């Protein structure tokens, strides 16, 4: 599974490299600076995909004595870098769009529409695929990479609409594609902020959804000998979770028997489908009537 995840950003690198060359050449010959800028932005996406790839590789590295909890945070760091680069791309495209709006230029050629249509289909398809994988494993880095591809599709769609308006409107409508790209920047920028907040939350060990905690408590409570789960703390590191549990058992049990129950709880959680890397279980005596109200 991890090898498959690591290969996904590299597919994005290959696609972006190919499309970047096509867009820049089509923009030069088709007289569309918006398409040229779009091609340049695609080259920046290559770097972003490589950062995500590196983050996933580091995150999958085994724990060491120096890093006993592993390198999972590298995945969230890669997501932060990808989110920031998304914001940077939005700012760069906005800058060039405004400059082109203020600079008189010729109408783009109709052939640029064909190139843009192909780009939209490929990049949106790639964004949906990577996004689905990212959601399935709860990877902030892959989700950010997915939105990089979607931002490319959005700017291309905006350019397609703008160029179409320019070609239909004729003289005086040359800057329509630049206005379209400027509008798309707002969407890209808002998405960059949302992704940055999400990846930062992972770095700050924000608790997962309450429903996730309830499942963890349910599994632990279902282990024979567990009377109650008093505390449950969960944090996400990369694609996995670390759990701290306080379970209550019969106070008359021996230390050995209590330890055996805690081992069963740890084993049950690690064998679940929750991607739990490790569980720390603290055993306490159960006091009758303590949680009966």
C-alpha cells in the first residue's frame, strides 16, 4: 500500500511535465499568455509533487531510537509545503493576469481551446483519482497534491471560457481570458487556505473526529475483562494513529492478569482497520458505581 501511495505523486510529475511543454508551446504559437502562464504554473506543480513524494517516503520510514514515534509528521509537513505552494501559485497567476489585463495584446488563436479542453479533462481526472486515494487513507499531503491538479484544471477552464469570449467578442475583448484566470485565482487561494489549516491541525496533534474515538472505545470495551474505558487520547502521525487509553478492570485481579487484558486491548486495536500504529494502555481498578449515573 505504501509503495503504491509513494508512486502517485510521481505519476503527477510525469503528467505535469508533459502538459507544461504542450501548454507553453501552444501558448506561444496561439498568442495566449494565459496558456503560457498556465504552463509555467504546471512546472511549479512538478516540484510540489516531488515534495509530496518525498514526504510520503520519509513518513513510511520505520521508527528509530532517535525518533521512537516514527517519521509520520513528514507527511503533514509535505502537505503544508504543498498548501503554501498552492497559495503561491494563485498569487503568481493573479499577478500575471493583472499585468496582461493592463497590457494590450492580440486575440488568441482558436487552437488554444483544443489544448485547454484536453488539459481540463486530464487534470480533473488526475485530481479526482489522487483525491479519492488521499481521502481513503486520510493523507493531507495527497489531498493538497490533488488540489494542485484541480487548480490547474480550474485555471485552464477559466482560460477556456475567457478565450471563447474573446474570440466571439472580437476586438476589445482580448483580455477576457486573463479576467477568467483572475477569477479562478480566488478559488485556488481559498482552497490553499483550507488545506493549510487542515495540514497544520495534523502537525498540532488535533484530535480526530469524535466518531473515530467512539469506535476505538467500542473496540477496547469489547475486550473481555474491560469494565470501562476512562480516558482515550488519539493523535495522528502521517497515515497512522497513536492511542493512549485508560481502561478499568476488576480491582481484585493480579497485576499479571491486568497486564494480560491490556495486551488484548492493544492487540485488538492494532488488528483493526483504523490504521493504529501503537497503543499505550494504562490499567486502573474499576470502582462499582463510579460510572453508573
